């Protein structure tokens, strides 16, 4: 059974930093494309950043040069380092993985990020 567990959310002032973690069990993230999504109240869920099994990364324009996605294969964990946070980054952040062979997708339960102005 695949399980993704997010952690690291919280309340931070504008300009601050947070690091989110997505720890996986039941699968190897080396065999997954893993993404961080976010959903603010009243808005659609959007892709923030993703990392492929090969390590290629991509980012939403709104977070480029501020957020960094990375993966620690030994810990089977994907991280999202968020710097220079803005109030508009406030949202629930979700980890998603999609297996490169089966295309099965999994979601974590989400972690809340709140940025105060």
C-alpha cells in the first residue's frame, strides 16, 4: 500500500521560509514523478513544482526562483524548499506521485501553509 505523508507546513511571516517534506512508503520515489500541488480556498488545485524519476524539475511561474523541489533517495522523501514566501502562497499543499510504469497516482493528506503579511 502506497502512502504519502506531508509535513512541514505552518504559519510564517511574509519573506520567511518553510520546507515541506513528502515521505513515501510502499513505493520508491525514484520510480515516480512527484509533484507538489496547492489549493487555496475557492481556487482550483494547481501544480507548484514537480520532479521526475530522472531528477528533472519544473516549476510554476509564480514560484520560480523562490521554491526548490528535491528528492533524497535514501530517505525516500521529496522536499519543497520555499523561500521569500508571500501571502498569496497561502494554501493547503499536497504531495502527488505517479508511477512511471503503471501511471497509478497517489495523494498525501495535505499540509497547510499560511503566510501572514
